[in-house]
């Protein structure tokens, strides 16, 4: 059970990041504060990338074990996904 949670930890961070981005954007648009959305997106992306990077870096030195290798790989993929979403959120208009 613990191994499954360890492997999924990067994906959980990514899912939380994705949910927070949509929440920030929805609240900013509902409150007519579109200028706040890019700051919230940038902050959420920075925190999410830092957490997923920490997960990957913690698991990587023990990559000879499958659980640690796959944990690092999933967390690294989550970092790429969060950067992709963060950039998209920053360059597009939030409230159209």
C-alpha cells in the first residue's frame, strides 16, 4: 500500500496543481479580478514543481529498486506537465 502511494505521489501533486489552477482562474474571473490569475498560476506552478522535484530527487538515488525508479519517473513527468500547464495559463487570457 505504501509503495502504491509513493509511486502515485507525483501524479497526486500534478492533480492538485491542475485543480488549483482551475480554481484560481474561476475565482479570479468570477470576482472580475483577471489580473490576479497569472500571479496565482505562477505561485501554484512554482510550489507544485518544487514539491514534485523534491519527490523525484528523493527517489532517484535509490533508482536500482523499481518502486523508487518509477516514483522518480512519475514525479519527473508531473514536473513537465505542471510546467506545460503553468506556461499555458500564463500566456492565455484567463477571462474571455
